[in-house]
C-alpha cells in the first residue's frame, strides 16, 4: 500500500482515538498517525542500499514501477518473485515496540497501534495481490527470499 493511503487510514484511526478516548492526548494521536505511515521508510532504505542513490523521488518511482510490473504477472505466479526486503515489516518490530511500551515509555504504545494498523493494511494488500502473506517475519523473509526470482526477470522477457 502506498504511503499516502497509510496516512489516510492512520489519520482516521488517530482522530477516532483522540475524539473517543480521553486518555489519548494529541501527542498520542500524532504518534499513531506518524507510525502508521513512516514505517515505510524501510522501502526507501532498501532502495538506497540496492541502488546507491539517496533520491527519495527516484526510490518512490522505482517502487511504483516495480509494483506495476509485479501486478502484470499472473496472480498465481507473483508469489515466486522477490519484493523489497523491509526491516520494519514483521512480527519482530511488533515485539520490540511492545517491549519498549512496557519498559521505556507509554508513548511506544501509540507507536505500536500505528505499526499494527500499518501491518494489517499491508497484509490485506498482500492477500489481495499475491494470495499469500510474506511479510509476517523479517527473519523468515530474509531466509526465503533467496529462493525467489528477482522482478527484473520479467523485464528481460
């Protein structure tokens, strides 16, 4: 899902929490909103690491192009192709932020809410577009991605 859609869903959730729960401060609502879309920063990191270019615009356009290519591949075959390796998309980040919310500061609880929303939306898109969920664990993704074909093979055909 594109960051602007994560922003919209995050805004709606943050506003709903702020308006309906008196214990949710403006800072808490802002943390929910920010964490719901800034989590996609790992897509940028992946692109800058693989392409050695710091341009945010080029990274965004590269991901858009790659997404369009993947969606041309028949749905049953898409799960055989590698997507971006995202270090913030998995159960591991949920565990870390959960621990931080218990032991460091309650603000991390609001970040956890935004991260959970983000991952739920991404899981929905994965099931819709790939028929499977691959971003449940960063470790699992790292281990299994070597078996998958790079998207550039589609471009070579």
